[in-house]
C-alpha cells in the first residue's frame, strides 16, 4: 500500500477519557510483526508473528503498539475482543490525533 493510499483511508481512532481508543484487526502467525494496512471501515490491520495461543498474540500486540506509539506497555489495554481477531485497544496518555501521527510515522519509517 502506498503512502497516498494510507492517507486516503481514515483510521478509526477516537478520544476517550484518559487517552485514545483504536480498532484493530489482528492476523496472527504472520511472517513478521507489522502494520498491514487500514481496512475500508478504518480498522487498523496488524500482522503478528506470534501464534494465538496462551495469550501470546495479545502480548505481542501490546509490545508492538507500545513501540509504535512510544508509550509504556502498561498504558495499553485490550478492552474488547481479547479472544478474537477484532479488538478495541485503549491507550492511556495519548490522544487520537497523536496516535494517528505516530502510526503514520511508523509506516513511513518501516515501509509497511
């Protein structure tokens, strides 16, 4: 996906009381952990190398998002979809516009 295509889709981010809320679709057992795109409905697709066994994929998701967003792991919580592919993530201490900027910055630097 080109940079122009990324920018043409709107991420589904919102501000919550204490931070940002993101909608994410996870693809476990990928070749590598990376941002895989933005779906038509604004959901962020994230590919994870970890398998969906014993919470490993969820742990990998939290570690990856902490890296992308520049926050500590304990500031990220899966608030819905813990056992499914579609998740709602809460990130405390960061607003939606800042989260979006950090996601696009990661994409530009890593070429997803």
